[in-house]
C-alpha cells in the first residue's frame, strides 16, 4: 500500500507526462517544415528535462529525504525551484494551446467557413517565455529584494507616554533556506537598525525544521538593535514537527537548542507569556503565544495563560504567528488593540500595486498580507523575510514593517 507522499509523487509523475505530451504536441505546430537538426535538439531537450524530473520522482519514492539535514532541505528546494521554472511556463503554454484547439474545433463543428484568425498558441508561447524569465528573476533577485513598509496606526486607548512608539515587525525568516555564504541576513539587520526602532517583534518561523539552521546567523540576529527590547514567538516550522526524529528526546533537544538561539540573539521568547513595558506611570502589555492555526496547523497557543502576565496594562500588543487566530480567538474573546502575524508569505506569488493586491493565498486566508481592522482592533500581517518550498518570490517581495503607534 502506497503512503500519501508516494501517491502524491505518482500523481505528479502522471501530470508531468501529460503536460510534456501536450507541450510537445503544441511545439509541433511551430516546427512545420523545420530543420531536422533543430527539431532533434528541441525534442531531446524537452524529453531530457522530463526524464530528469521523472527520475527524481522515482528517487523520492525510493529514498527518504532527511529533513534533519540542512543541505538535503536546500537541495530539495532547488529541485522544486527548477520544477516551477520549467513547468509553470509549460502549463501556461498548454492552457492556451488547448483553448486554441477547442475554439478551432468548435468553429469546425458549427460549420464556420471563414478563416480562423485567433491564434492563442502564439500568445501562450509568448506568455510562457515571459513566465520563464519571471520565475528566474524571482529565484535570483526578488527573493532577497527586501522592502520596508511604513505604517502609522491610531489607537484611542494608547497611553500618552507611548504615543509615537516605533515597532519593527519581521517574520518567517526560514534561515535554513538561506545559503551560509549569503550576505542577505546582514543586509536585513542593517535595514532594521537604520530604522532605530523602540522594539523589534518577530512573529515566528525562524527556521524550517532544525535549530542548526539558525546557528550561522546568531550574530546577525544579535546585531539587531532596539531601545526597549526584542520579542519573538514560535511558528509552526519552529517545533520540528515536519521531521522524523529518532525519538522524543531528540526532538526535545532540538527544541532546547532552538530556544537557546533566541537567548543568544537577545530576543525574549514569548511563547504563551506576556511582559509589561513601563514608562513613567503608564504601561503596555506585550504578549505572545505559541502557534495557533487553522487545521492542519497545530494549536499550541494559550492566550488566556499569556493574558495573566499583563493584568496591569490596558493596552495590549499580541504576537501570534497565524493570522487565522485573529478572527478565531482574538476578536471574539479579547480587546487586544494590535495583533502582529506572519505565516502566509503572501504565497510568495501575487501582485502588489498600490492598494491593489492579489495572491492565491487569499482564497484560504481572508487576511493574508498588510493591515486589517475590526473596529478598534488592528491586525498586521508581515509577508516574511524568507521563503520555503519554492526558492524565490514573484510579485511578493520580503518585508520589514515599521509601525508607528499614535494616540487618536
């Protein structure tokens, strides 16, 4: 009996074969009376790439991927990137080609005697070439093209002593995806320090699977400066739940190493905890919870426990990794003024043009990137600094968020 991953790989192999057959059929329309050598080269490249991916699928069904190995994870991401690079354009080409054929056959069936002028196959070919270079650009450049978003949010309940408080919100670093030779984390740290924040808030997914991934970047995390403190929580990837550990003790040791990373980096880990920040006679409560997500993601968060630590403060800021927690528990059960989340990455794919934003992830998460409001309760979702799965970003660059709190 096949396991779920094996069934997925079998289905993926069938899809690859179908897409490649339809792609070759479409290419033949462009190779009318071609040079035999050119046809041979195109055909060999086409089926050679297909054979490589099919062999990789067979290998994936035969050998287990060691998710405890950082190098193995990076190789897997590189393969997924190559897959998207070649098959996303092919899918576009095939879709236009099939639509073109359907229109043509419908016209013939209806005894249309005029000349068929619409040639969607050519349009599909052009868009496929654009998509190929778009994916390539996202994998090489855009994945590290970090942008700073500036937000000013107004709260009637904000104590006057904290009017103008500046937060820097970051999330989803996924340090295991970043090459040890990369200068990207130092670039991120420089950008954060240039903002001179009062507090830095990190909302989970520091790593992909194992604490070892973050070790090369401890100094970079430590170098982030904030006047009133650096706070963090765990995300769904930070527990090692996606790794086949030898035993529970090994997993527990990884969790301890993970917590130690934050301690060495100067971050206070607020997993189901809260702290009160004092200024003169006023205070605000900063609280964080462990991951609380909609299924299939775990719900380790205990908001009621964290709230016990901030009883003396009336204005609260919550760090909660998964934005579904906002509607699931925060709005109906609390008066928390500001919730900071991450998790979605904006799907690492979409469109951001001023107020216009779109991503496939919006069909799963009603709140998926940017600022949202429900009366006097606010939510901000950071798109994340890193990536996972597909080693790139397309139209959804990484983000550092500067949030200034104002009374009003």
